[in-house]
């Protein structure tokens, strides 16, 4: 197996890992836990695992933690800036898991994917980076795909709780901001140190909003930790690890396409595990969104070669 194929499989599996989160959260709700307990447990266990891996790596591979500033970065990023950027992932979790609480998981994931066009809009307004033609077309395709996947054309939309849609879009906005900030800070840091700092920022914000009472009332050790471990591994540890290994082998553009495996996995797991009703028009919407991701990133790759 060549390195590019191996890297592609690793990135694909990293995306699949993200796809199971909404289903696990639904099951955790069914077990009697709330959003504060779920997000708080995921963040503390995720931080613990990442810091453990980083310290282990530092002990046995000291060369791997040497700072390597990028061309645009002349000095190391302050720790608080990296943690602040990571705090937006806390908002993503809070909003996304709230969305899953009110609407089907297969719909919540579709709403969270709206970051694809929201991030383009933020870059245009905030950073004055005008989108190219293919990005505009892709944004339109994502919008149409969302209408199909959201059940607009099969009259399912009116049966859903409006709060779920609001939280879903807030999750997409938060993730867009996270992408804008995380890509601009801490790029000279080892992947596990940066990830650990970010999840620490996420944990602090989550605990400010939802104080971690589960640590002192017995809930954590009574069973909550099991859900936290699953969410921490699949949502906090595995994806950044797999992406850091695979994306350098396949490139950013192809990596972005492969990591979108999150979407079909989330919809499929919602259907087969949670027994949610996912109709053909919704699958058509999923395919449209995936095609928009592919077109956008392939266009970026083509433009990069032409420069």
C-alpha cells in the first residue's frame, strides 16, 4: 500500500470518527444525562488524554516538540491565544449537542455543515477575502442540498422543533469562527500540544456555562464517564491524530474531501442505530453537500497548481 493511499484511508477514518458523535449523544440523552454533563465530561477526559499523550511524547521523543515557527510567525503564540481559539469548540459542542436534543441527529449534522458557506461569508466580510466563483457555486449547492436533506421537500420540516434548527446554525457559526482562528494561531506547536491547549480552553468555557457538578454528586463515576470516554476518543483524540498523520500524505484539498466522511456516517448511524427515518431525498441532499465540498477543494488545488 503506497503512502498516499494509506494517508487517505487514515483521513477518511478520522472523518468517520466525528460522524458517530451525534448518535452517541442521542444515546446519552436517552440514558438520562444532560448537555452540560455530556459536554463537560467529554472536555475533561479529552484534555486529560491529550495532555497525557503530549507529555508521553515529550518524554520519549523530545525532538518532536521543538517549536518551528512558520514564515508568517516570528515568535511562539501565547498559550492563552491558543486556548481562546479552542474555546469555540466548546461552543460548538454545546450548540450541536443541544440541537441533537431537539431534532433528529441526521438533521443536526446537516445544519452543522453550514459552516461551509458561513466560513466563506466570514472571510469575505471580516478578512476582505473575496470568494472565487467556484466557492459561490458550492455555497449555493450546499444550500440546495440542505433543503433536500432537511426535509423541506417532503414536508418533514414542520414537524421539527425550531430550537433544534437555531442551535444547529449556532454550532455552524461557532465552528466557522473556530476554523478562522485556529488556523492562525499555534501553527508552530506540535499537534498534541496545540490540541491539548485548545481542548483545555474548551473545557474552561464549558465549565463556566455548566459548572462541573457531576464531579462531586457521583454522576461521573456512576456511568457518565463511559459516554465521556467514547465522545473524547471519537471527537477529541482520534480525528486530530488521524488528520495530522494522513493530511500531510494526501494534501489539504484531498484531505478536506475525505474528512467529509463525517456527514454520510452521521446520517447512516442515525438511521441504522437510532432508527431515524432517513428518506431518499435526504440522501440526495447529503450527496449534493459532499459534491460541493469536493468541487470547492479540487478547484482550490487546481488554482494552487496554476500559481
